[in-house]
């Protein structure tokens, strides 16, 4: 009889039968270990939650009064003889990879991650393991991120030009992760940073957790429109096209997302500018992160799973596609309709072997829950 895997994919989420807990379950369970506080990974209704300390206040803000235990990176927790520890994922503040060890077998669940140090999230740290469960949101060679300093130089110049022409500047990014990354890299000599209420609520939660963020000013009905025009507004995706945004006219509107790398994405969002800024790993980042684990097998959970699985198998990995309910937190939707062609790519330095794959067929789409369930409709101040 084959050995039962330490982690299993079930209709409730990733399950550890030996430890009797789930990782990022999408249905209510007794014991949940959470990689990060985005809505498609941290659901309401679990009896007990375990997460990184920096996720504490955001989880309480989003989920209400929950039974929550928080730990630091590297701290070990035992559940029914199974050892659990969290390691930096670099995705957003408080994001973690979950390392699970039992009787010498090690699994790591990546959650969402990026390998570039953004200066605000704890940088991604590869974790050696036997089996690695990885996202692959941007698992296509076309997705190659520029260093963020180039993106923010462009953004600051755009803001400066708008201010000189008496245009309000609105930059859109999801409220946990992208908004703070933008905030920490703006040139504050240009003007004041104004925030939508949902983003400011998230900022306040992070500040309660001891995170030091640049100063911001919440937009209220009493905020003078002319003063806002001199600064920059950070807004969530749900504000696009709403009366809340239109009241700042005339304005220039920029959208921050990895999907902006695809032709037509900016047009579909009616944005004046598209900034290719993602909190997920790009193609090279995914391949290098997976290789650094030294894993015997890798399981790919969301994004271009089918294509990326075939590619990894072609260069010597034992890769498997799995279907979960983890969605898209980049704010545009699921995998774009305009799918890029996969050109032959080789990574000769990989320890798993050399090779290449070419595939331009359909993607594996997953249900997208969006990033913030509280952003749709309702009060937008």
C-alpha cells in the first residue's frame, strides 16, 4: 500500500491528517494555518487560526473577533506531533510559507510569494523540503518584472507632471500589500498622500501591529478637493469608475498590477497609465524559487498551472497541477483573455536538468474572489 502523503488536497483545502489542521482552507474547519491575510487565503468561520504576528491586526480587522494565535518566523508549533513553522514569503507584510515536518518528511506551502525585496515585506526565504506546493500566478516567460525602483521612478515622474498640470493623481492597487508598497516608495517631496477609507483602515491595522508606514491622510467628505489635487490618491480596485473617484475630476488614473504587462489590460481598466508592479514572483522568480527548495516534487495551485506544470516536467522536475479556490489579488480578474505565447526558454543552471517547453494553449483558470471582500459597494469614503 502506498504511503499516505503528509499533505492532501481536499474539498476544504490543504489538509494534514496527522496534525489535524488545514492550510488556507476555503471552507470552515476547526484548525487553520494561514499564509497571509488576503481574502482568498484567510476565510471567516474557522474555530482557530495560526498566522504570522504581522498579520494579526489585519486579520482581526477583516474577520472580526476570531481565536487567533500568532508566531514569529522560524518559531516552531507542534500540532499532534507535527511540527509547523513559518518562513517569509515576501508577498505582503506578514505573508508566510508554511513548513510542515513529520517523521523526517518535509512539505512547504508557499502561499503567494515574490522574490524581489520590496523594502517593506520581510524578504522571501527559500526553504528546503521534499515537497513544495507553489503558486504560479505569472507562470509564463512573458512575465519578467523590472526592478521596482524603475517602476517607482516612472510613477513619481507621472505624479509630478500631473501636479504641474493641475490634474489629480489616482493610483490603484489592492489595499493589503500593493497600497503599502506604493506608499513607501512615493516621493513625498511632491505632495501629500491621500487614501481611500478601505486602504487607510488597512494602514491603521498595520500601524497597530507596529509597522512603520509613511504618513497618509484619509479622504473624507470634508477633504478639500483642491488640496487633494496637489497630492496623490491611493485607491482600491473597487473604486474605479465610481462617483467617489469621479469627484476628483479632472484626474489621471494609473493601475498597478502584473497583468499590465499584457497588451489590452490597461485599456480594459480604462486607465491612463499601467504600472507593471506585482506582489507575485515573475517567471524567473518562480523557477529559481522552486529550484532552491531542492524538492522531490512540486504542486502548482493557481495561475498558469497547466502550462507551467508541463514546462517544469520538461526540465526535469516532478511537477503536478492541482486545483484550489485561491484567486487573483492583482485586482484585474483571473488570467487575462489575451494569453501570451510561451517561447522556448532554458535554465541551464538548474540542478534538475536542462530543457524547454513551448505551449500556447489554454490556461487553468481558478475562481477569483478578489482581494478585499469589503471593497465592493457601500460607503467609499
